[in-house]
């Protein structure tokens, strides 16, 4: 599982010209899944997400998590995180799980994050054509891969 995590002052998802979901300060998370994802991958990724210390403390040092700040989270599915650009100029998405596998993984991941965060999170609609807007704070952007836990 790959997540692209961005610290934001605000973020939103618009579908068919209508605002679907929005958050204030917190994290915008783009999440992509492979067919081989396990419950452990989802749990590790959810725990990592809510405990990442990327928010400033009183001294201006990134030392607080979204859980500690009471911030919001917006999670959007994005299969293109598993693109391979090794050959040619057209990305291959063969590593991305097909919708019948990734959709339940996405919903389970959202539920795990909500449980750890202690409140609901914003989402998009799986497979929809979404317009995502954000104001990246910092900018702070991290790529996290549950298979390559660096």
C-alpha cells in the first residue's frame, strides 16, 4: 500500500461540480493499493498515518501528530501511485489492484484510520472523476509504502 501524505491547511474533493468533502488543517492522503495487500499493511499504514509527527509544536518543531493536534484527514483513492514509468512514456498500472480488490481495501483503510483517529474522515468516491484541491502547508509531503517501511 502506498500513501502520499500532505500536510494541509485545507483540502477538498469536488465531484461533478459539487463539493463532496472538505477538511481544515490536517492531512490529505492519496491511497493506492496492490492486490497483495494484507490486513497488516492496512493496520500499519493507518497507525503510521495518525501518529506521524509532522505538525509543529510550540517551539516550531515538527513534533506533533494529527492525532495530537485534533486535525482532520481526507483520504482519496489513487491507483496511479503504483504507476511504473520504467519503459517508454506511457505509465503502466499493472501493479495497482483492480477495482474489485482495491475498493474494499480502501473502505477498510478508511475505517481503520477513523477508529484510530477517534472521528470520521473525509473521503472521495472510489473510482469517480474527482477534482482535489489543497493548500499544502510547509510544504510537507511524504510518500509511505507499507512494503518498504523506511
